[in-house]
């Protein structure tokens, strides 16, 4: 199979699946399940094939003109395939989880149809070869996630969906304005053609600075950078699989990935440093990290606490980008993967507590570790990783961020990281204490808010297996960090081959 056809097949796997799901009747549960799982496995296999090919020097490109001087471009490079690999792997687990979670829910056809469109949008963002193609899939991601956010159809869900649309569509408009202005200035820039902007006359530099921050604003909404984060906590009214989708797999990651592309593939890290843009990114990221952690500490419900944790944790990626030097870059790229694994685990577990025991508030978690030990063990792994404790993968992200800050001559960033880790401990350790060290209803103290027996295990296997699996991946990504094709090793490979300043 040629490189272009492989890219097209990877993208169309989800597009065709979405079309077929929309055509199936609502009651066709088995056919829909088979389509979802089959497409997820095929997509993951195709991405693994491209990973293997890229490691051996193969090229994958597809391009056709749209207008004079403007083309639709798909291209698999080391950075894009890293994001595609994360989204494909986590989508497989999220698909399994969603099948179990929505087993008795109405409108499953609509949910899984748009779910598959989200997959296609995220893969398109991963494989986009220029800003124009990126913008197409970026907006498609907004439109395909809205029906998932409002899936429950309640007034609260519809209100949250309205906020989500206002934020993200405005961000898309801002991004389009920046893209058009950049196109007028220099034409169609392909990702990786950093020399075009670097070669402009010095008198154009103020314009470049302004356009950079316009584009950052467009990406920053989905990346949940303060003060553009307001949509994310409100979107927690969505079902747990959608929360996992927003925080760990698609939307927030798409924004962070867009910032990575902007700095490394359009402006170039050296030009960004010369223009003084990186210092601004570090400042914005530092404020977001501390603000998100402080707001998480104040939340009494589990999902909103995890939502504000995402605001803080995704900003680590932006912080690493702003640290001029290879170590900061490695930290940014690896945390893009590590945070996805850990956060999807936490949202799977939160969904399990809600479905099995009716738990939504943190103060209802007392003793849940004895009632649901595997779910609680998975939650513990994810939480310790977020704090940054070894051997979970999150430790290596923070280690490289710290050493990258010293390398960049910004030792004050260490104080931000230490404060963030202490705040992370402040809002995660009390949860772990309630799970494992407080008596629960099974010891004669009160009762669960709404207990259901979903299976012979502690909960339905469709819900339990993804949470345990992603927790194991989070552990393996840390314990086997030096092995070939680990997230840290692949991030290092990307930096050493293409993105070393």
C-alpha cells in the first residue's frame, strides 16, 4: 500500500464506520459493537504500521490542491504519528468503556456515530500537513463533540453544550483569521518549513509576534489555558466516556498539539525564542498550572476536580514548549502522552464509581477501595502519576521539566513545579485516604448513594478492563521509559531527529 493510500485508509476507517453506524437501526447492538471495535483495532494497526515505517525511513504523504496556492495535505511525521498513536490506543479503550457504560442508554446510534467522527477528526489533526488542513479537522472536532457533550439532553447538558460551542467556535474563527493573515503574508506553509518565517524582513517581526498570539488564542481555548478554560469544567455534565474523550484523547490534546505545531513547525523554536515568544508561553502556562491546581483543591465533586486538574496538567505541555532546549521539548512531548494515559484512567474510574455505587461527591468515596479494589487501585496509579511520584509515567514528565527549566536558565520554574506537585498531592491524597483508610457501608457505616450490581466482578467487565489496562500502561510507560517505542523514548527520538533547537 502506498503512503498516501495508507493515510487515507487510516482516516476513512472512522469516517466509514460513522456512516454505517448512522445507517444501522437503534436496536442493532451487536452490529454496532462489532463495527466500533473492529474499526478501532484496524485504525490502531494502521498507525502501528506507520510507526514501523517511519522508524525505517518511509514517507507518508497525500496532497491535492483546493485553491491556487492552497492545498489539502496529509503527512505522517514523527510528531504527528506520536499523537495519532496516543489517540488510537486510548480510543480503543474508550470504545470498550463506552459500549459498557451506555449499554442501557437511549440514542446509542447517535452517540457512537458522532463518536466515530471524533476519531476521524483527531486523526486528521494528527496527520495534517499544513495549517489549512489542521483547521478543517479542528472545526470538525468541535462539531462532532457537541452532540456528545449534550447527549443526556438535560437542561444542564444543553447549557453546557451552548457554552462549549461559544468558546470553541469563537476559537475556530480566531484561528481562521490568524491562518488567513499568515497565508496572505507568506503563502501556504507546510508543517516543518520553519525557514519561511525566519527569512522574513526584520520589519515584519512585530506582525509575526501579533499573529503568533492570535493563533495561540485560537489553540488556547481547546487547550484550556487560563483565562480561556471556562468551557471545560461545565462540560463535565457529559457521560464519563465523553469526559475521558475531552480530557485525555481529543479536544484538550488537540489544542495543546496545535500549540506544539505552531511553535516547532511554523515559527520554529529558534525564531520563537528570538521574538521573545517563549517567555510569554512559560508565563501563561505557569499561571494556568497554579490556577487549575488551586481550583481543583476547592472542588467537592470528583469529575469537576479532575476537570480542573486537566487545566493544570495540560499546561505542563505548554510549559515544556516554552523552555528553550531539548529537555523541555522532551518533557512537553512525553507529557502529551503520559497525561493522556493517566487522565483517561482517572475518568474511567470516576465513571465506575458513579455507575456502580452512584458516587459523584468525594465525601461519598469512604471505603470504596474495599468494595471496588481494582478500580480504586487503577485510580491510585493515575493519581500518584499526576502528583509526579515514581514509577508512574508522570514522574518523568516533571523530572524533564525541572531539568529543562535549569537548562533554559529559568530556575524559578522549579518553584512552580514544586507548588503544583504539593497542590496535586493536596487534592488527590485525601481521595486515596477515603478510598483505602475510611470505613464504608460494607462496615456498617451508612450506605452507598445508589448501589447497582453490574456484573459478577466489582463492576461490569466492559467498564473495569479499560480502567485497569490504562493504569497498567501508565505504570509501564514509567517503569519501561528507556525501552524502544516508549512514550519517553519516542519523544526523545522526535527531538533528536527533527525538533532539536
